[in-house]
């Protein structure tokens, strides 16, 4: 029987006239009405993209026939799906806290021996409307972000090493330049010193010679 229902669902999906599109927002509550009356058993089906149709929930009326009793859930938990018996004797499906995983194609089928398929609904987000994922980004930062920080740390370390190397080379060049200038200045100072000492020696010799001559002349005159 379920295979027959799935076959009817696939055929019904391609019937554009009986399919409505509902634009929903993340976190919204959506109620889908069944266009066929309840007959002993009502089942709601879902069909997500690239996945086969699946049973969401099925419900039967209690003996008094006033409300749906003991619905059986086949998809997820009953926290997100609620069945309601409407005044037209049909069972509607309410989806609370809409998420991206709940988007898709939905519709109902009623009956056991003779199954009647109701109108379908395509649930989709509005264009450029996406659920917030800020918490996921904070809890699990992208790998690209971690790799970027590692790369920045490596670049900073390399920059510090290169700067220290350039400072060392600059200090060595300045020190070597100072030594070369000192070596160049020393011969000039030595030559100037020698010349000064030579002049002093000549002057001292001339003074000695002059004093000696005077002393001899004095002695000759006295005799």
C-alpha cells in the first residue's frame, strides 16, 4: 500500500494545478491544510530535494470521532509536527520552527482501501533569506581563518628575523668604516709628528751651535 501511495505522490507532484508554493521564513510556524476529508487514516508525506518521499506522520480518529488520537511520527519527533482536526473533517499539519532541512514538498493522503491524495505544498525560503549561522561560526571557526592566523604569525617572525639581520649588517659596516678612517688618519698624524720633531731638533741644534760660538768668541776676546 505504501508503494502505491508513493506512486500516487510522484504523479501528484507533477500536477502543477494542485500544487501551491508557500514562501516561509526561518523559525516560522506553517500550517498546511489537507484538501481531502479524513477517512479512517490520514497520512502526511514529505519529499526533500534528491531524496525519495517519506512518511512524516499518520493519524487515526478515536472512537468518538472528535479528534486525532495517538499520531505516529515517522520523521523526526513530534516537537516539530502537530496534527489538528479541522471543522471540514480534514487533518491539517502544522510545522513549527521552520529550518532549511524542513523545506521541500508536502501533501496528505486519506483512506485505507481507497486512498485519496490531497493538494500539495512546496515550502521554500524567500530569495536571499537564509537562517542565521552566527553561532556556528563562533563555535567552529573556519579552517581558512586558523590557517590565516598561522600564516600571519610566521610572516611576523620572519620579518623580525630579517630586521635583526639588517641591523647586524648595518652595525658591522659602520664599525668597519670607522676602523678604515682611523687607519687612514694615523699615517698623517705620524708624519706631522715627525716633521714637528725634526723642526724642533734643527732649532735646538742651531741654538746649541750659536751658543757654542758665542762662548768661544768670548774666551778669545778675554785672552
